[in-house]
């Protein structure tokens, strides 16, 4: 599971909230192993057709910028709780990415 998705899943789990997304592949692990409440309200074929017809694309950069804005608003205790919960959702490569992301965020806060 990629780092941003792990943080999103952990946030939903911590808040006992249902996650609505069309990213079945990445969130299935959290559903199966951590009890994530998940629902995909979007028909993928309809979404793909809409994106293509309107010249739209999924942009990883926009996702990361949004994630940074949300995380910057959390206090130290909330960040630690989120980190502990999300780390269990990650594979080894994603763990390295999350540590790098956290270090960069910490530098920005200083």
C-alpha cells in the first residue's frame, strides 16, 4: 500500500469512519487485515470514460500536496497516532517513503 493511501486508511480506521474511494486495489489490504470500512461508490468504467472525455488525469502531485496540507494541521499527538496506525499498512518500500515524507515535513515545521 502506498504511503498516502496508508495514511488515508489509518485516518479512517482511527476515526471509525467509512472510506469512500474508487481505489479498490490499494485499500483491499486494509479492509482484509485492519477492518477498514470501505465502499467504492464509483463505477470505474464510467469514471475512466468521464476522465477521458473531459481530458482529465489523476495527478499524484495534487494528492501529495493535499495530504501535506491535512497533515500540517495535526498536532504532535495526532501525528504520532496516525503514524503508528499507518505504518502497519505499508510494505517495506512504502515505509521508506513514509519516513522520508515525515522527515521532510518535520524540516518544514522547524
